[in-house]
C-alpha cells in the first residue's frame, strides 16, 4: 500500500551483477536510451500495443494486445505468465480470503470483496492468445494466466503474442476501480493482462493478494476509446485525440521505457498544468465537485509539486520524462508510471505530504524498479526517507531528524514481539501493521542509519550513485550496499545482513564510569560503530568515535577516534584525559537503539 505514513510507529537477499548505464532522454523522439559497459547483467524487454473500447455505463471493455517480447536471458523459456490483477476483486479470491482472515485487515478491503455482486466484480478474461500467429493453450488460475508455449523461446529470440480479452472494472476497493468514495469514475491501474517478469531468480508470477507490483521494462502504445465527455490523464504522451463512433473519442498514447501503464478518467475533472523550470510539464487532474477549500488546496499544491520535483531531481537524479501527472483517484496514494493517483479531499499539508511521497516513488521503485513483493522496504522505506527530508525542507518543518517518527515506529515494532525480518515476502507478514512498519519505518531507518554509519555526505553521494548505476533496471538490496561501499570505502555487508535479514536489535549501554575510565557494553546482537559525547567535571565536553572493527575503516568525523571495537567483545573500556561527569552514547539519536535509557550515565 502506498499510503503516506509519518507516525505509524522480502525472500533472501541475492547478489546481482549490474553495469553502469548512462540514461539519455531524447525529447524529439519520446525515447530513452541507455549506453552500458559490458556486463553479465541482463533484463527482459517487452513492447505493448493495446486498444480498448470502454463502456462507461457497464464499466466493461473489450481489448486487443500485441506484445513483442525479447528474451534477453541466457535461458530457454518453456512457458510465460501474465498477471490478471482485476480477478482479485471477486468473492473467494485470495485477496478476499486473506483480508477476512488476517488479524488486522485493511479497513478499505475488510469483507467488501466477498459482498460484490456479479456486475460489481472485476475480471479480465482472455479469449484468444497466439504466439507468432499460432494459437496456444492458456489457463486462468486466480490472478495469473498460465501459458503453454507452442515453441520454446530461445535466448536472444524475439516473439510476438497477440491477445484478445474482455474485462470489467470492479467497484473501487483497493487502488483500481470505478466510482471511488470521492466519486472518481475510473481509476485504471493494473487493468490489462501484464506479462510477468523473468530474471536471474526465475519467474515472478506472484498472485495478487494485497501488496504491490513488478513489471518488465518496455515501451507502450495504447489507444483508449471512451465517452467524449470524459477527461483522461495518466501514463504516456498524448499523440492525438480522434472521433470514434457512438459519441466516443479515441485517445492515443505512447510511453517510452516504462514498466507499467495507468490512466484515470472522469467527466468532472479539472485539468491544470504547471511547468517545472528546465524540467517536465506537471499535470493536475481533480474533480470540480470538491468543496471550495479543497479546490483551493489543489491550486496551492501545484507550485509545491514543482519544488518537490526539483528537490528529488537534485538529491537523487534528474527526472527523465517530459511530464508527470498528479491525479485524484484510487483510495489513498499509489505511484505509477509518470503519474500518481491520490485521494483529493485532504487538508493542504496532507495533500502536499501524499504528493511528496508518491512523487518520490518515481525514483524509488519506478526508475529504480525493485521487486515490491520481495523487497518492499527498498521502495517504501527509501521513498519515506527522501520524502520526509523534502517535506522538512520545502514545508519548513524544522525537524532536526526528519526520520524521527520512523525510528519510533521501528523501535515499537522491535519490542512488540511481532517483528519479522525484511526478507519476508510482502504478503506473508502475519499482521498488516507489521508489514507497514517494516516496509515504511524500518526501511526508512535503514537509509537514515546508513548515514550514521558512513557519514551524511557519503550517504548523499551513495543515493546518487545508486540512481546512476541502477535506474531503468531491477536493483536488489545488495546493490544499495555496494553503492555505499564504493562511495565510502567501508565494508558494509554486516549492516545489510543484520538489519534486513534478521530481527537482531541494537542496544548499547554505558556500563560504568570510574574517574577517567569508561566502560561501554553491547547488549543487543547487532553491531554498530559508536558515537559518544563525554562531559567532564570542568564543564568541557568531547565527542568520541569508536569504529566497528568489521567495517575496516571509519566514517569522516571531527570526533576523536578511539581504537576499533570488535563485535565479539561484549564490553569496551577506554580512558579519557580528565575526570568524567557524564557519558552519552549516540547523542544525536541516529542509531536505532531499542533502549535509550541505558545510553547515558
């Protein structure tokens, strides 16, 4: 769930090998190209051409899809899979049953799916599928279409799949759907048969149970036929708008180098635009039926979105497309290709906050396209980190640590007995709250605390290097750590291992002070380097830094550097030059230490 969370206190992480790519956007041709050095990294590629005809009275549509798939893998593929996400919105689906069995269901879902009538459910039915002109067998299994190929796809081979399908838009329950609580007619997310991703880990044909998405990079060419009075916005550049039969129009869009295509439509949308200097054109779609103060909030949002776009482009990497759209729709906030759908009946601060979070997702998950089912904390947590810093700057919140609420949330979870490691698959958390805190809060702390470990300037450069090296790819958890190692020169595999692969906790204490001799103690299992401030009897103070031996180095610091502390030693004793009055471990509270009470003596 891409919900803006500020105070709410996946699978084993694998090595992937990537090359560095320079991303080049060519406005005249609406294309993005990449130039890469030789590498054993590969990823699949797909080009979609789709046409649909939407009936806004029945919410049903007919579609055709021509899909050109390039097998860039070294493997022979004997089958393929498609996601049919709308099938989740049927009584008895996995999403329905899971929602009715988890101890703390999402209130937006609850038992609502189980009560849908036949004309309210969602479905995607594939009526015909051909591989290079040859009909092939396929079976719908829940939200996944299993396809038996007529002929295996060889490494390097390009094949064409032609599909005919029909679908019904479900009543708006979760992300997608029709007639939302705020009256938005169509929130069209995950609306088409979407080819599942295949990578060095194999197929990722996960059922749609409640969490999020993963897709194949490619190009989209989409024609949408809909009632003339509907205003449409979303992914892609509008090529033209033409008359169609039956009081309809056809809108033709192209979207280069994306892994999804989303749109929304409503007859009551206001459509505003705002140009980012030396950046994209921003589009805003929101209902003219909003109350006056909410309409005013949408107007005030527009210059703030310009500032947010500039902030993220400066601190992560330049936004590579020509446009971005903020659209009223959905059921909270969710990021998509070149756009987001957010609920619009919000106070101004909330409206800016949700936009900041969803816009930041353009970088963390959309351009840095991690697998949200396995590594949800990489998109939610990293997005929360950068969006909270952006809000602190742009909205002048004045917080010393913009991630402080995330620390509180993580520590609450670590003490609750409900925590599961970040390697947990997103649908397999025992509690929705544990998922949310893990993905958003612990993921944010991972990034913020990394700055404590390697130094804030090194973290800033790490984020930029991570973007430069892995945008338009599918990065894994090790990739952010390797980026940090290359920037800082430090060894950091222990940090990824303990914080993301286990539920080990950090707990360091001041054990004893005798004159000018200080003893610290490691109580928790997770190692960390230690910042200490010592206040002396004469009123002076000194900052000390105790490196962690397994880091094989130190972060940049103006503090007095003491000898290394090896993890296996539970205590560490050192002397200072004068008699001690007070000792404080982690004075800036940037360690996720679960017991702050023993940090000071």
